[in-house]
């Protein structure tokens, strides 16, 4: 029996081309296995093999979406595969979005089984988990050894038309589908067993996980705002003209810190937005529409606030993971405190 043919999608990092400095590369097709494809071929055994690998830079894919989709689809189609595997992307946001986008497109256009894999907080997981099967992975590439066999097993099950089990059985991220089945033990006994494990400090898995939302207690109000130093932080992607730090248009991996000392207005000549999730025209014409430097300067001159902090912090919130956002804030909030900032105006889009 001939082996099933698999096409594998990778970004520039996992294809061992380079890091962020090579994220601009356009899609390319290579015959055979590249990088982590070796782990997949081992997991597929005698049932399937990777016949080709499609590689695309994360920046290229997200900044040239329609072109990238068309090129990657054509490359995959040219191989006439039985299975398409994307990733795993772990917690790399732009990579996750690319994997989810292509998996959904190929599933719909070529009508073949598709599987991806990523960390639960990857924005690609939230965007595409209901469209395609995604194996739940760790947040970094150290989870490759665990992820590849699970992705391969689910891909083979789909390709052979076998019934997919629950997310707990087949290790995919829950996709909202509920299936009736018979448990060996009645509910009351399972509940008591879980309670005993919880009371004993032992690990257990709930059958009905509840969402976990952060609660941020508000700080006390500023007693005298006329003496307060105010800073601006934005997820609206406002950057100096030319985006000198190359902040990503979506699924940002970095933030920027920029000096506005002496500026009373952000003009079309000096600033723009790097954000890829909204129409940039009005923000590019006048970036004060996203971060109100002009109005805060007026307040400063009128004595309504003490001063405007000389730096603003910026990133793009478009598809950026919660984990990345928290990491950014933990880093620059320490700087804000050290600089004596009393309050922050946080703007979005």
C-alpha cells in the first residue's frame, strides 16, 4: 500500500533559514522534509510521508495576505497531497495565524484533512480552533517531541476516515463541539473522586472547565491631577515614520519606546501607524487621533495636568497574544514607575 502524501507548512525560523531578519521571505516550495518534518515522518511510520515543504516568512505572510494565500495554496495543490500539516506554531503569534489561515483555506479548497498545532494562547488558536483541528502544544519549541506524534496521529485518523474522539482523547484544542458518550462511572462518583483529589492536593482534570479572567483592581484616583505626570501607552501601533523598529502589523513580538519631548503635534510627516487590523488612512494623516499628544500638550500648558511624559510606548494589538501583552507591560511599567509617572492613558483603536 502506497504511503499517504503529506505537505508540511513551516515559517522561516523552523525551516532553519533565519529569525526575524528573514521573516520577509516569500513562499517557496522544497521537495521532501525540512527541519521538524523529520519528527513527523518518524511519527507517520509506514503510513504517510512528507513529500514537500512549503516555507513562508511570517512578516511576508501577514503583510501580503492575499498574495501569500494564493501562492501557498498553489504550491500545496501542485503536490496533490492527501494530508496538509501546518506547524506546530507553539506561541509564535504570526506563525500561528499563518498556520490557521492556510489550514482552513486548504481544507475548504482542496477538501483534504488538515491539522495544525499551537499553544492555547496563540491568537491563531482563538481565530481558527473551530475551523480546523489543532493539537494543543506547549508554548515553545521544546514541546516539539510531544506535539509531532500527536499531530501525526490525528492527521492519519482524519485521512483514514476514522472517528475523532474527544479533545481529551485526541489532544486537540476544544472546538466547541459537544458529543454524547457513555462514561464507565456515574457522575456522582467521578465528582467525589475529583473532590478528594483536590482536597488532597493531587492533580485532577475537571469535566467542565470555567473561563479564567484576570481581575485588575483599580488604583486610587489621583488626588491632584494638575501635578501629575501622564504617560501614553497604545496598542494602536503609532510609530515614527518608517517604523524604525519594524513592529509587526499583527501578532506583535515587540513594542516600541519613542521620544516626544518638544513635540506638540504628530503630523503625517513624522508619525504613522504600523497596525494591520484597521484602516490606517486617518491615523496616518494625524496620529494624534490615536494618541492625543496635541490635546495633552494643551492641558500641560494650561496647567490641567502636571506634565506629559517624554516617552510613549506602543505596539499593535492585532492578534497579539495575551502572554506577549503581559510581558510587554511588565517590562515597560517598571520603567514608567522609575520615571515617576503617576498615571497612564491607554489608547486602542
